[in-house]
């Protein structure tokens, strides 16, 4: 019962105390006296300067009732405070608020759950009130700590525990709303507060997540139950908190998430971690997404020595974050993401290689195998992340990423790659090559360039076609698949899948466009490089069926996307050269591989003959295929790549009708207007175009004889002098030309010597600058075009060797390159522009 005083003393007491006392009934079960409460409210509104005294007196009574465990009077006091708080919005409310918060703190400190919930409800009502002026001295440190503690309640009664946790979450939500609406809202984002708020919310989300994972996928809770579900309430509060985060405090809100996931070991399995970061990425403002990605990358670096499954869990979280961020603003983190992922890819391969080298028998070997599988999980997660991120980038950024990844691929004999492979060894280096090419394959998927020069620049094509990436069948498969992604600009690859004899190519409905000038120029410059890669790739001893299928697709895509009449002739020469190499078999290939190459040649010539639609050519190819079907089915892809195919013991006794004949192909194409002179010249792959100055080829595992013969030559750029000697015996005098045309190093040095001409060069530069500043644009453009044409013609004269055949076989050709002179060989007719020397 409340303390009673006599009438005389009551009359002498201050009016505000009498009004406060009157709102308390004799029996607390009767509740607040509404009539007296209205009087108190009117008095407080009429005399706002008395609010602080009213608040202090109410706080005094409430404190006394809390100590004496008079819960009924405590409820009445808090109800009165709430009504006064809602009714008064003047400047004098500041001191009253302090008293109010003091009373709320008293309730939260009590050990009774009912009073804690009561205090929380009062604080939430207060948090929803917008104050006219900010409070510069008020802090909520105590409330943050107390509400966070309530979120971790471990009360023995499940219902009471849930009720206290819900109250704690609602209290945190109230603190967030109050401080964000306040001009001093920055205080809530301090690390000491975020380190309590964020883990408290995640704890409640995690507990329900664990329960749901045991009972199966949970149904969506009804709207009426959301307030009673701590997980839903905590998630809503977490979303609201992140939605209010700004540029300066974003990191403070995200870092406690990593600490919580580390402490509770939630990276493996990582379902909850993925769920958390999906909430983060969808809740924050889009322009801040790259901050979260940077934090994940930083945490991945910090945990680089953890178990593979933990790293894989972090990378999968990064994948989810990237998937969301890629749809909006990803900021300046593009290269940073790829650089960090490639660094961890190298570390994973290094760990895997060390485990394989350090493994022994018994249990250690089993543990090593388990870790090896775990590292593959990490590597696959990295590749998937790289591919997804790259596929969502615009084309201009994707081309940069392609160059960036290609620059990381270890290519032996060069120092261009920027990835440290000193600790990997041969096995680790091969593994990192495969991983990087798989990453490149993911990035190039779906890439559509208007010209092939944009998709395959020289700085990208040279390392891609390097012999270092031909030493393993899997590497060669990845290289070809990357090229297919970049070449296939009309989505024809799916129609060409699988090596086979196509009865009617028209049924495939191949999409193609007229070859543009840039693509023609690309093939003139890089065609020999592509042909050589296909030629040598066909003759590798470790080829499997997929290799032949990809090589066939490569030939078909070049025909569709890049072939003019000249390229078609070169591709046919390449196919005939492959057939001839199988017949001669200088490389001692197994019979399966010889028959596989024969099947590849048949499938391609069948395809190209129908693509160029020359009837006589089609008829010859069809006739050979028909004879093979009857007499040598192992020369056709439908049979040789089938299980348990019978192979011949040798190919020496086969009839020539089983082979595609050069003279008949030349006759059929010549009748349709094709220039077939070059068909009579056998194709030999060139090595010079692949290795720019300063770059030497890596010695393959098993070198072809073609490679042995060609590897003696140096790069065109490295060639110091070329001497061509023609020694005729019976050449008529009127046709005699200079027997020796010599271009020596000294002659070139004299031609370009600029000593003593510095002043002339300065004057020339000044005139050029002045001309570009003052001359009309049309005049400059015309002059530049004429110079470019002249330079092109001069280069063509230097690079092309056109030698007339001598009347007798005594004509010889001697080549001097550097300090080495090669043996003279007979000169045959060479009327093709690709720099082939026999």
C-alpha cells in the first residue's frame, strides 16, 4: 500500500507531489486512477517547468517500489510516465527524459523478467518520439549493453527465455532508431557498440537457424507470429541497422559479423554465413557493396592458413556477395577481387603440392588425400567465383580481366607471368596452369567481340598458344575451349558438338556473316600460329577423344568465323598435311591416334566442302567417305571413337582411294575459281611466329620431328642476316638475276645510324608538331594513310619470299641466321605469303 500522510501535511506538500500521489489507488489491482491522471497531465502541459520535478518524484517512488517488490505500483508508475512522455513535447522535456531513462534502467537492472520486459516496452515507446532538439549529453551505452545481454538470455523456462530475448532485440531496435534519428547518431556506430549489437542479433538468428536445420526447411511464419519469433525480429532489426549505415561506418557494422562467424566456427558448414551476407548485401545501399567485398577479401587474407573448408566457406560467401554486387555498383575492386582470388588459388595449389610431396603411407597418407580433396573444393570455389564475377562484367572490363588472368599463367621460357611459382614444382605448376585456364574459360564464357582482334590480341594469343600449354591433354583441351569461347560469335559451337560426318550441313542452320577486313588482317598475321597449334595438337600421343572433338570444332569455327578463300585453302592444306603425316608416321604414333587423325580430317573436309558448296569437291569427299565406310570404317569418327573398335595392324597396304587426294581437290576447287597453286606446296608448321624477341620455346616432353627441324630457326626479329644463294647451271643469261642478295647487320646499322643528326631530329620533330597543330585534319589523315600503306608494302616485301623455280634441280637455297648457316636444300616453287622455307 502507498504511504499515507495526514490532511494537514498533505495540504502543505507541493502540488505536483499531491497530483502524483493521487494517481496511485489503494489497491494496485485497480490500476491507474484515470481522472487524477488527466489532472496530472493537464498540470504538466500547463506548467512544463515542473516536468523535471514530476519525473524525479515518480522515479523516487518507482525505485522504492522496485526494491520492495511492489510490482503493481511499478506498473502504474511506468504507465503514468509513458502517458506524460507522449503528451509533453516542449523544451523542458529534456530533464524529464533523464528521469525516465533512469527509471527504465532500474527496471532493466532488476532480476524479474516481467519488469525487464516492462522497461523495454517503455524505452521502445520513448524511441519512437521525435524530439524537437538534439541532446548533446545523452548516451545509451548502458542500454546497448543491457539489451545485448537480454538477447543472450539463458533462462530455464523456454517461454520466459524467448520473451526476454524478444525484449532485448526490440530494445536494440529502439536504440538504433533513437540514435539514428538523433543528430549525434554517429555514437551508435562506434566499434564498442557494434561489437555488442551485431553479435546479439546474429546469435538469435543463428539459434533458430540451427533448430530449422534439424527439423527441415521451415515454413514462412505467419504475420501474426513474426513478433513472437526472435529470429525474424532479429533479422528485421539487422536489416534496419545495415540500411541506415553510411559510407563512414559501414565497416564497423560488418566486421563484428566475421568475429561472430569465426568464434562460433560457422564457416564450415557455411549456410548461416551465406544467409548473413545475403542479408547484408541486400540491405546496404548499392554504392557501398564494394566495401563489403573488400572486407571479405581482407578476412580471406587473414584466414589464409586455416583449414581448406574454412577458406572454401569464405570464398563461397564471397561468391554470393559478388553475385549480388555485380548487378549494381562494384566500385574499384574488380582487379583487387581477381588478384586476391588468384593469389589464394596459388596458395591452395601450393598447399596441395606440399601435401602430396610430404605424404607417406598409412594414416598420414589418408589424411593427405582428404586434405587434397578439400583443397580441390577451395580451388573449385575460387574458379566458380572468378567465372561468375567475370561473366557479369561489361565487355571492356572483361577483356582486361582476361589479359590479367593470362598474365598470371606460368609459361616456361618467359618472365611475363606475374604469379610466383617458385615453390610449386612441376606438378604444382601444371596444376596452377589448369586452374588459371579454367578460370579464364569461365570469364570468356558468353564474351562476344565485334572483331576477333579485340577478343584475341597478340599479347593474349601468344602465351595462350605457347608450347608450355601443350604438354598435357587437359591443358590443350582448356586452351581450345577458351579459343572457342572467343571465336564463336554467333553461337554455332553447340551445333558442332561431337566429331561426326554431317550428312547435310545446311540442316545445322549455321549463322555466319561476311568476313570483315579486321578479321582478314588477323588471319594474315596470326593464321599460321593457329594452324601450327592445331597441327601439333593433333599429333600428341596423350590425346583422348575430347581432344579430337575440340580440334575439329576449332577447324570448323575458323571456317565459319574467319575464313575467306585464302584461309580455306590453308585449312585444306593443313588437313592434307595431317593425313600425310599419319601415312608416313614419322612420330611413331599409336594406331588409335593415327586413325583418330584420319577421322578428324574426314569430318572436317566433309564440313568445309559443304560450307564452300563446290560440287566437285563435295563429290570427291563423299566418295572417299563412302569407300571408307565399306573398307576402312576405322577412318571415320563414328567408328574409331566407339568402344571396342577394331584397328588395323598397319596402313601401308591401304588403297589410295581411301585417302583425300590433293590433285583432285585442286582440280575441283580450281574449276570454281579458287587459287589452288598453294595446294601443291605441302604444309609445314612454322615456329618463328610464336616467339617474339627475347622469348624462347620451352622444350616439350616429347618433341615432334617437325618441331626438331623447326626449332633450329630463330625469330624473325632475332635474325641478323639472311642470305639467299641460287646456283643455276643452265639458266639463260637474259633471265639471270643477282645470285646473292645480302642484308647484313653492318648494312642495317649504317642505314639507321643517326649519330651527329640530333639537331636535325629535333628540327624534324618540331616541324611535325607544328604541322599537327596547324594543318587541316583531312591533309593529316591522307598523309598518315599513305604512309601506313607504304609501310605495309615494305613489310610485305621483307617478309615474303617469292623464288622462281630453277630449270634444273641444282638450284639451292642457303639461309644464314645469326652465326649459324643451315645446309642448302633444293628450292621448290613458293608462291604463298606465309613465310615457309624448305
